[in-house]
């Protein structure tokens, strides 16, 4: 490749990166309703359908996902024995499918803002081991306590960073206003988003995408919930700092001790299978 061609390509790449950063910065300046509409369009089932088709056409690697988050939600389900578990922002319903795969006896509910996605999953799950998963519409940006009636535990992975700060405040208020005992979520964070003082709770925009770094620990305290976090990682996000955040209604520490210990036992038991099947690109 000639030096001139390399220089042209390098300049074009820098221009694209500059344009992308400008678009991202402009997104965070939009009014709330426009930010919500943008994100919901990006993640609409209409747009995501090709990805879903590729996902379901491939071999299901659910049992060897390397993220310890899944082992932890199973362990909390075993410890708390909730009657019902709600997955919010379900995408391919991974958390619910994982719990079903592990024969979790709770009623499993997977929710999403897009009815077309839920209809697609109902068709995919019909007649199979995941048919037991109840699929329910829920717009997290407008969540109310009545949307969570009968739910004992909530789980979500890489979802709330797409939720606008205004919507997250509403969701936490809805959780406090119902009987949910525990929320277990995995998401990205920065050193500044790990503040614990409620007065310091402020979501900060990502400089590289349309995600937010939410101060989950401080927001939990603001809404009267206890919380803590543990490290987490996925095979595709080694460059992102990811944590498991447990928000709860003052559960005894003995509950957390039991669940966390059981979660790591689960993870270590399946680690040989994870290492034997690292997946594409590993």
C-alpha cells in the first residue's frame, strides 16, 4: 500500500471518528423524549431482527457463557426462593433462559418495550424448554409500581445503561413502591460512578456511545435501598469495566454471604466447560 493511500485512509478514519463523537455528544443534549425515541429506535425489533435471526440460527452456548453474573442470579434465586423473577429489557431473554435451563422453580417473566420482539420470542420458544417463560410488555422509561405487582426479584444485564437518567429514577421509585426484595444487575461503570453518597448521584454520558454510567450505589441510597457491587466481565467487553450491582431492601448479610458463595461454587463447577468452549474469536 502506498504511503499516500495509507495517509488518505488514516485521515478518513479520523474524520469518521470525529463525526461519530459529534453525533454522540449531540445525542446527550437532546430533550428527554427525543433521547428515548432515539434509543428505542436503535433497539427496536425491526432494526434488530437480522441479529436475532443470526443468534437463533447459531448453536446455543448459554451453558458456557463466561459471565459470573448468571451464576449469581441463580444462587440468589436458590437462596431467596422467590415466587417470581422478572428480567427487564429481555433482548433474547438470556437471563430467563438460563434460569429455565437450571430448572429454577420460580415463575419466570421476561419483559421488553417492543411488542414485536415479544411476539417473535413467543414463536421461537413455542413447544420448547423456554415456553414456560412469560413474555410481558414493559417500557422501563415509564415504569410504575403496578407494573411490578407480584414480582419478588428483578434481574438485568447490560440494559440500564441504555435507560435515560430520568427513566431510571422512575424505575427505582417503582421498585421501592412494590414488594421487590432484590435487584441484581450487571452493567458498565467508571471510578466516578461508584460514588455512594446520594447527593453525589449523577449519571454521566459515555464519550464513545449513547450509554450512561449510572451511579447505582448512590441512587439506591437515594431511594432507601441498600446496595453493593462485585466485579464482572463478558467475553466481548474486556475493554469495559463491568460490575454486578445488588440493590436490595435491607436483606440480612447472611443472605448475601450464602448467595455469593453459592454463585462462585456454580461458576467454578462450570469453569472447565467454559474454558473448553471459549467461542468464536477467543
